[in-house]
C-alpha cells in the first residue's frame, strides 16, 4: 500500500475563532450524550441542588434536560457561564491545587452550546423572574425573562446537529440510553443525600428520595444484592476509605459494577481497581469480577484531578500507599466476613472399574472470625485518628481465641484432636481425619500462605530480625539484579535478611530469615529477585506484597520434602491461624475435603 502523501502547510499562524475552538473542545469534553448529562449533573450538585430531575429522549440525542433546585444565577452569570474558560469554581492557582468541586475547567457549557441547541432557565431565590438564555450551535445568545421556581433548567436539543461527522458515530438509541443511565446511576450512588429522578422517553426509570448510602444501594441494586455486600472502612494519615465490597460467590461477569469515588467525584483508576481485584486472590470464579463501591477521601492537595478534560481520571501523590491501604482493607474485609471457601471433592458417577476418576469442585462456605491478637485473644480495633497501614489490618485471626469451643464449618482441624490420624502422601500432601470426612492439604502452598502473612506482618511492624550466619556468604549478581536489590534493600531487611553491598555488583549475606533453610543462601536472594521482577510486570504498585509473595514461594516447604508428624501438625496449626487458609497468595487452593457422606455413597452405604 502506498504511503499517504504528507500535506505541507504554508498558511500564516492565526488564532482560531471562538466557534471553531469550542467545537474542537467539545470533541474532548462532550463525546456523547452521557458526557453532557454528567457535566450538567455535576453543575447542579455544585450549585447546592437537593433535588435533580434528568429527562432524555432518544437516548439523549434529541433531548437532554436537567432541572435542579440549586442556587440559580443572575443575568450576568447566566451569560458568562457559556463563555469558554468561564467558571465560578476557582479563582486562583491555589484553588486549582486543591479542587473541592466537581467542575472547574469552564468548558462544559461552552462545549455543549457549540454543538447543540441549548436553552437555560435560571432563577435565584431572591429574584422575581428567571433569566432565559438561548443559543444555537455556538451563535450569539438570546436573552429573555419568564416565571419559574428557583433553580436552573438546562435543555439540550439535537446534540451534534451541526457536526454531522460526530453525530454519525453515535451508537443506537438503546446503547446511548445505557451510557446515560450509567452516568445518572453513578451520580445517584455518589450523592445519596440528593433526590434524583430519571425519565427516558416519558418513562420513569427511577425516582430516588434522599437516603443513606445503604438505602440508596438497596434502591438501585435491590435487597438481594445488597445482602451480598461486605462493609469496609479504615482511616489512616494518608486517606479515609469506606464502602462495600461483594462476596466472591457473587462475582460479576463484567467490570461495570465497580464504583470508585474520590472526594465525592466518580473516577476511574486502574491501580486502585487492581488493588481490589488482587485482594480477592483468585477467590472469584475465572472470568468474573468483584463488585465494589468505595468512597475515598484524600487531602485535595495530594491528588491531581486535572488530568483529562472529562475529569474522570486522577493522579495521587502516593500511588503505592493508596494501593497498599485499599488492597489490605479489602483482604481484611473478606477474611472477617468469610471471604474464602473450602473446596470439596465430590466423586463423579463414572465407574472406577472403567478407569474413570471424575472429580469436581463444590464450594462450602466458611464463616471466619475477625482479626484477633494472638497474645491477648482480643479483637484488634483500628487505631483512632489514623496512622499508616495498621498492624491490625495485617494480623491474622486466631481460631482458638475467637472460637475456643466451636469447630470450623466445613473442616474440623485434626490438630484440635491430637489423637486424630495424620499422614503424608508421596511427600507432597497431608491427609488428616476430620469429624465430617478427610482433609487434604498441599504442604507447599500451605507453608507459602504461612510465610506470606508472616512477611506482611514484618513489613507492617517494621521488625528486623535476621538469623546471623556463622560464615557470611559472598554473591555476585548481574548488574540489573544488583541495582534492583539496592533499591529493595530496606524491604529485604524487614524480611529478615542482613545484606551488605560490597560494590562491583557483589553483596555479602550476613544473615537470613529464620524460615530460610541452611545452604539456600546463594539461590534464595536470586530466586526472590527473579520472581519479584515477574510479579512487578502484573502489579507494579505493590512492592511489599510482591516481595512477600516471592519470598514465601521460594522459602516454603517443597513438594517432595518429608515431614514428621509433629511438623505436619504444626503446619496445619499455623495454616489455620492465617487470615485466608484456603487459598495461597497466587490463588491456588490449599485445602480440599472429602465428606464422609460422599465416601458412604461411593461404597453403597446410602
């Protein structure tokens, strides 16, 4: 194919006329009817509205009307509101540095008016008459007066009527309606104290009264789905976060039911989304995604919402800190509310004599206790007044302290009955008799979970406890690994490594964590660095979590390592003292069970 001939421009540079500049800006700010609805709704909220009505026709292509009971405007402000870069929401650079309103760019109304026929009717409570401003495709405004209630009504007719190239790229009426619905839905979730009505083609879609967040969720999602929500809340020096996450059994087929509000503004942030998703650790069925509704409050001076004209993206001053707090909070919520499941083995109907052993997984829910102090038996409380990620978020629950006499639902641990039989199968799996059948534990991933949570606690408590080597070990790394280790050295120290940089890509290992077996010093550091680089490709924000996973994977008992009875019982005890004993840090199952009923059925006893 011949390359496209490049056009050489020889014209003089000139300032674009306002009507053309506004049409270009409209391409960034107003991409479809949904964009106009979002901008008008945010203007209503900034005006202090307590009741907002949204009316659309033909998916918003023929009509968008947003009516509110906000503060209204006088004639001067009504006319100025359609000027590009005209806004009442900021007046100085200092205010731009700490945005506390929904809008601030001063482009929305000018952009909408340049590509549609717009009528604004606005009245302040102190005025007798409303100001009416009409504009057609960015032309000169026409001014009049009429009577109406205090507040503002903006009607947008025939969006993109004068930009046919843009209009033809709009989707079907049904698709455009769905996008508008999503925009109104998000505003309704983010502002539950505001009454919102939504009417499409003369049909009432919803009529929401002012309510609490919980009631607004019931109104929008229904009681059944709300019952599957887990409330979460935490406050640190960095941020305050509250909201709801969905139980894994109610995973969604799409990412549509994921709502993130920053200082009241709906945003999209891939890092925070990943922080939530990673906390589920593959508890979700493959191909499904978690529900979440999170309200995050951060000092406006520590976040930049002026990233994109749509104002739906944000950059944080401390991205890693935000990621860590959100991920840890979700893990805590899942653990406290029974986020895991015990996979059960049900033997299929195929006859063993015919060579078939068909196994399928069936989940059995397990109610977990909340985080408990191992020493005192008391439930941890979040620290009052903030602090960084608290130890309470990372401390595992103690089953003995929380349920001293109640057996676990689904699995009764053999370790609770020291007379229960326990075996090691092929130096790989631990089998233990339980009251309702037999439990099978993968020894490697079980130890991996134990070491992973132990590493997270070391990070949280910032404890440096290395086991000193009798003879320090000198190791030469490739330049890339040496540079990476130099960067991660403080984190390695918290894991329990005592490492000195010797120069010329050489290190001296003087101490290792107690979990590292003797003779592994040479490969353990290199293996951890190798795995860490792999994890960073998928989750670049969470340094400590990736390092904890790398360390636990390389330091854990391996398949093929023989264990005596006391070691097996100790491992099971440690496993069920973790916050999530059924799934390893990478999402693989740790525990399976075969019920006695299933065995009875297979042997013809039922």
